[in-house]
């Protein structure tokens, strides 16, 4: 089997994305040929995939993710605080870190899962004509409605939201290696001790009904501590190492069999955690919470004003586009089943086709 036929698919998982960094570190050390194939991703999985294609150091990716989680946790309501603009932070990081030819490197190799807002269908994009298009696609794939903002981003003048809502774990064929931080029937994932014999699919991602998975779902939108982030990264490394060991036997008909892993399973993400950065005095924590609670209404107003000012140049264009979508959907629906207006006397006076 040719290496180019192997694909690696990263599931969307919010602030648990550092799990993918641990997996990528293990693949880089024990199966580097996997980095030459296609990468599939949704939400933060797409960001990790794009960074791997562009050759960004994993240490830099992990530092950025830890800094992002720290920024979210330092606020009174965490990432739900109105002053925390996740989309703006991600867009700034992407613009500053992507090279001018990023769209050329990602075209054909990066496959992003998007959800079209108008009908909720899944759309996979893998061709980009410029860096702006690549950034727009990544922002669409990471946009969680309401959590990331009220106005969804656009890709080629069409509104899209997070791929989690339609297909969170892309899989092309049997040669796709799927990666997810949730315990389930995925190639690389945690193996919880108390696995249930049944599970469910959330965004096309198989998940077992375990207490650990429920805790992970919370950490998707609320970041864990630095200590837990280091533990999640190590978990990803060890899960990937277990997968490679399982398929490295000469008798296994696998695309990994000719890459024997090293005997050492030491994960280099031990340095991700610095205990002194999590220690704060109780008095400082209480004073910060009280002051944040008092200033919260003022911060909400200021944040809303600044966001509206930044969005105002696109407001009227998006409003026209939004009503155009409503008009088309209403017109198509009414052609299939015309709306009948029945008055109180029981006589049907007319049939009206709205928006026509």
C-alpha cells in the first residue's frame, strides 16, 4: 500500500485538542511516514492538521494551546466571559503563523469538515485559492454557534459553522486512521477502565457512555487546568503508541508493519506542565472573583460595542445575504407545499405564496 493512500483524521474536540498534539508527537517519532499523506479534520482537529502540513513544531503548537486555555481560565466565567473572543484570538494566531504559500501546501492534502448553515448539510473542502480562503475555511470549521459568536463566518460567500454539527470525524476509507480524545470505537482514543457495552454517536463520533467521557465533553468548551492538559497530551502519546504497537507485528497486514516502534515510550510532553504556574493565593483568587463579578455588566457592554463596531462594515452585506437565503428556502418550500390561509368563517379566500 502506498503511503499517500493513508489518511489521518482528527476529531473536533475544542480545548481537548492538545490530545492530538500528543498523538502527533508519537507518530512523528515512531511512524513519520504518516505525515506525508492526507489530513482530515473538523474544528480544532482541522487546525492541528493544517499546522502539521505546514511543518509547525509541535512544541509551539502545544504552547499556543496552553496559552489559549490559560487566557480562557483566567476570566470570571472562563471562555463564556464576554471579553473572551475565541474567534478573534484564533484568527490572529493563524494569520501570524501561516506562511504566504500556506494555501498551496494545504490544497489537496487538508480536508476540512464544515456544516452549511442554510440546510445543515456537511461540506468537505480541500482546495484553497488564497490564504484568506484557507483562513476562512478554518474559522468556519471552528465556529460553535453562540459560543464563538452570534454571526457565523463565511467561506466563499456562504455561511458555515462547526463541522461537529454534521460530521465531526471524517473517514474516507479503511485506510483512514481516526483520532479522538473520547473513548469509543476509534483507532486512536483513550480506553477507559469502566467501559460500557453500549455507546452513541455525537457528530458522527462514536463515544462510550462513561463518566470520563462526560467530563471530557465539559472540557470541550471549558478548558482544563495546565496539569490536566499535560496529562491529556501524555494520554494521546500513549494511545497512539499502543495503536502503533498493535499494528507493528510482521503478521499484521498493515501499513505500519514495516515501521517498528522504539522500545521507549517516554513522552516528551512531560515538560508541558509547570506546577508553579498553577499556584495562586486564596486571597488573590477571591478578590479577582469579586472584582470580576462587579465589573461584569460593564465589560459585557464594552465587549458588545467593540464587537459591533468591528462587524459593522459587513453588517448590511451579511443582512442582505441572510434574507436572500431565507427567500430561497421559503420559495423552494412553498413550491412543494403552498401555504393556505384559512379565515375564521371557514372559507378559503386565497392561497398566498410568500416571498414570491
